[in-house]
């Protein structure tokens, strides 16, 4: 597969960006209003990217991994990220594998997800929420994200009014051979629904992972 | 009669200016903007619903407000109640008073009736008459039939009766806007489409926001009123504590229009749009970046850490720090962000990376690592085809091939494939800290034939699900 269209490279924002100098991306955060997205889903958008201030909802068997990939894409341009949950659930090592800039990521645990997320949206470029948010709170957070030009990623909240809804199905893992091997990568079907847009046909995707030691 | 909003009133001495008071409230409540009432001299009153929820109750909010005002010196009174009048009276107490919800009437009952004339709510001769008639407290007047009071004393009588009964007599949601904060757009042709109307009001909204900006102010609450040719009306209050930009105001206008035009059977085109700004805040505390966005800088992050730590505790806001080790879920440790200098980018970047000489730990699982680590590992049992429990031998070999797993809730699920077991023996030289565990990866079928890979650990003879690959 050519390097330009390799989903892993695009998803991880490799192309020399992931290991870039933080300061360079901070400067570009001011001008960059468009978040680069995985190539497969980017086709759905007129500008081939996601405008800041949108709310994304992910659900399905690979929602967390996909959410972390999106978080990594969105935080490349600079700015701080926040991961909000009720208990410590998301593994920071997996976030690092997905390409999240951990040096600019705050990990927040709070019983009241709504309040914590609202505070984070005021100051962070991207906020990822792991846990079910009440529909009423989700609507308010969506409006707030829009106002603050921050990107909000909701995992497993089943928030159908989100600007973009990702759903993963048909996950097939490879690597385990009845006693031997390790989990390596998965193939999955990605359903994308953009609000006020025609439905898209599902995309076949393969999620690769990059070791945290490289 | 107006709906009441639970509010907090602060009385302060001459040592505090109104601007300073507003700044303190903005700092403490974070939501100070709407429905703020003040006489401009020695008291200020604001709705508590949002700030109270954030700070963990009315008592904590009142204590926090009182502490901040005390630092200015002089006497301070803080009161919280359901209505503006009761909150005002509560603030006159010597100690901070929080009147429980729906208990305004009981709280006001022992207050002398003379207070009403002192506060210019009612004429003093009327109060004198009532006192002569034997009504010495608000509680005694509350028992009188309000029809009698209305017949004898007119509207003044009814107002007093409502006050004594803990009802709200004035519109407290927001103060009346100044004339220059009201902008109207009258369309020559009635407009049917939301886009047309938004385009029509754009110039006016831009001018309104830039006028406010010239006075270093941001609009935090406005009412948008729309009227059609047939006098149908739609009014809605929009509020945003951080302040609206022109784009955000237009966005709200579009939302309101789309909802109104689609949801109701509007019979004619819109001929009038009116923007009323009810509340503003100083704009210098919220420096926006070049293109109007939040800059999301380190300074913002530090401010956020302060706010979150104050609300949820210092342990609730953390940064990940590299620790290494063989446990896939504990490669990074959590360090409270309050203890870290966030503006030092090099330091925070260094925290995340393994030391130069540190290679991959032997025994650490290769990529991918599990995305979700369970805070409370789930106890499970593995069974083989013949329904015998599966364990490991001394040489760390499985006693049989696992076929089924029985979860903590009793559900029985099939194991599709598996790998392992991999033993990890750590600190065997130290009897107290030594640990000997076995890890395995299995893929189980969840409901609807979903494949769910999980990481298992055998510890003290029990299989545990410690993490899952979601």
C-alpha cells in the first residue's frame, strides 16, 4: 500500500507530524480551523476535514480506540486536550499508541461529567468524554463546544444529535492463533453519519497500532 | 407574580466597590452574568443555581463568597433564599444564613413589619396603621386574607401580602436593558427563510457587538424577539457566561428561527427582529486570539487546573507520567497537575518519555495495549470442553484448553481464540514484595456475536479480567 493512503499513517497523523516540535504546532493552532481526519472519513466533508467546534459521538466495539485516534488528530495542531471520565478507565499507554500528545493532556475524574466537561471546553482545544452523558447535558455541551470552538468527543453516549456520529461494527481481530501469537490488529466497518447530510456507505478500515517505545 | 429564582445576596461596606464585587463574584461563581441585581452601592444579588451545583451546595457557595468579601475588610452579610426579598433579609443577619428551599415564609415570619417602610416597599403611614391594628410581624400579616388587604389598601396591600408569603414580586431573571443595548431590524418585505433573516440582521449584530467591545464589554445574555406580519411573536433568552461573539449570536438566532419556523405553523413572514442585551461582562478577562477562538494556551490550562482542583479535588486532575514496568495498564502513573509547572513544555514532554537507556520491558505485552483498564478487575472462571475449571501448572502451562468463560454476573460466553499464558515473576528476591502472576489474551463473544478481546490475569488462584481492547 502506498504510504499516502495507508490508513495507519493517516490515523496516527504520522507523516513526520507526531514527533514534531510542540512549539511549531502551537503557532499553527491560531490559524488552523480545520482538523485533519482519517482519509476514509474525510471524504464526507466539503473541506476534507472537520471544522473546530463540532461534537463527535463514537459508539460500537472499537469506540474508545477510534475516539483516541480522533483525539490525536485534533490535538496535533496544538492546544491542550482533556480526557474526562467518572473513574480512571482509559489507559494512557493506549492513548500514547494512538498518537495523543500526553504532555498536553489532562486526565480528569469527576462524578458530574457535565460540569467538568463544561469547564474543560472553555480552556481546551479538544475534550474527550468517556461515560454516559445525559441527553440534556450533551445538548448543552454541544452548544458550548460550538461557542468555544473546541472539539467535543463523546464515547458510548449514543448522542444522535451530534454533528458527526461514528459507529464501528464487525470487528475482527487478528493475531491470536489458539494458544500462540498476540493480538495484532483489527478490521472493522466504520459507519459515519454527518448531521444534515446524506448517509454514507460504511467504510472498511484496519486499525494498526504503533509501539510506545518507537 | 413572577417565577422566583433562588438567589444569594451580599451586603458589603464602603470598602468594596461594585466593580470589585462583580469581579469577586465572577471569580467565585464562574457563571456570574445573568440576573444580577444591585443598587449600585452596597448590595449585590445573583442567582445561585449554577454556581451552587458547581461548588457543592448553597452553604459552600455562601461560605466561599463571604470569605472573599471578608478579605476586603469591613462588615459582610451573605444570605441565600428562594426570593430576592428573603435573600436580602437573610443577608442582614449577623451570620451567613442559608434559608432552606420553600421555607421563605417561615424565615420571614418573625421579621418586624417596620422593615417594609424602612426599605421603601410600602408607605410608612400604611405600616403605622397596620401596626396599630396589631400586625407587628410579617408572619402575622401573611395570615390575613389577601382579598381583604386588596380591598382596604389596594395594590400596596397585595404587594405586602405576597412579600410576607415568600412570593417574588419583581422580575428578577434579568434587569431591564438600557436603551442603547436594544437593536431592532424592521424588514421592508416579510421574510420567510431563516437564512434570509439571519443575513438581514448580521450588520446590526456586528455593530452591537463592536459597540460593546469599545466599552470593553461582552454580551452574556440577550433576548431575541421575532414578530411576523400577523403579529405572531417568538421570544427567547440566550445566555452564555463567557460572552457571545457576533458569530455566536447569529448562530443562536438561526437556531431559534429554524425551530420556530419549522415547529409551529407561522402564517406570515417575519417583519421585525429585536435584540435586547440584558447582561454583559468585562471583556478584558477573556482575551480571544487573533481569529476569535480560544487560544488553548498553557495559561488557560493552568487556570483550568486551578478551577477543576478547587471543584473536584487535587487528585481529580492529573497528568500522565512514564513509569514503565510490565503491567500494560500501569505503564503511566497519574500525577496531580497542581504540582506540575504546566508552562514548562520541555518538562511535561520529558515526563512522558522513557529514559534514554530504557528499552522495552521484558514481559510487557506488545502493541496494541488495552484501551480500557478496569478500575475493579472482574472475577471470572475458565472452563474447558468438559466443564472442568482451567488453571495453570507449576511450570505455567494451562491444565486444559479453555472453551468457556463464566463472568461475574453468571453469563456464560464462548472463547473464540486465546493466547498465553505468559508468566511474570517480579521481585522474587524479596519475600514481601514478590509477585507471581500469569497473563493471557482471550477473545470472547459478547451479545450479538461481537468479538471482545480482553486481558486476563491469574492472581492468587483467581482469573481476573483486568483490561479490555475497545
